[in-house]
């Protein structure tokens, strides 16, 4: 009985994957691959400048990686963007290496959830997101107190560039 259920689930998943792959093969989709952005109150601290690269692009979905420098450290991460047209739901993971923390620098990692307005034909984009960071320095009992997890909101805008947008696979 368990083998029958497993076989049925496996065949269902494979059928779904093949149908999705065929629908993407029929469509060609162009998207700019390189992005430069400026974030306020984002994962880099109070302000950051970031470079992003779109690694995979389909009609309603794309994956991008980010690396930057900010007022509180070096932000980096990845996000999966799902949506259509110009509107995307953004979900991913962000990390930051803090270079200002005492006595030694510290690394933090946090989830990212947001909204991204990124028109395919235009070169400018806008995003709003929320993340959280665990702060060990300014705790609930003052400097050096107990660590707290803080929500952190970010807003960003940027420019998309590349010589020629590449067609999606």
C-alpha cells in the first residue's frame, strides 16, 4: 500500500513538472539581469548601496542575489520573486556582517518578506520589505544586555541595466 501511494505521488509530481517545463519552453521572456539599488532602513542599516544579479528568470518568477555595503555592515542575500507583470512578492534570506560591533564584528542572518515593483520594459524598480535582526549589543536592559529580535523595515529604489536582456529558459 505504501509503495502504491509513493508511486502515485511520484508520478503526479513528475507530470506536473513536465507540464510546467513545457509551458515555459513555449514562452520567451526577457528581463534585465543587473541591478543597482539604494536602500533606506534596509538590511544594510540606515542606508546601503547594493548590486543584484538575476540568476534565473521565468515569466512569473525570478531569483536574484544581492551584495552591498551599508552604514552598519555588508548586506547580502537572495530572494525568490513571484508574481506577474510588474508586481512581485519577494521572499528570501538576508545576511549582514556588522563591522562596527564591539568587541568583535558579528554576523546576522534573517528572513526577508516584501513587495517589489519591477516593470519588465522599464529600467527603474521599487521595493518595500521587512526583515528582522537579533541585536546583542542594545538589549532590553541597555548596552550589553539580553539579545532582542527587532523588526526592521526597508525601502529601496534602483536601476536595471545590461547590454541586452537575455531570454529565459
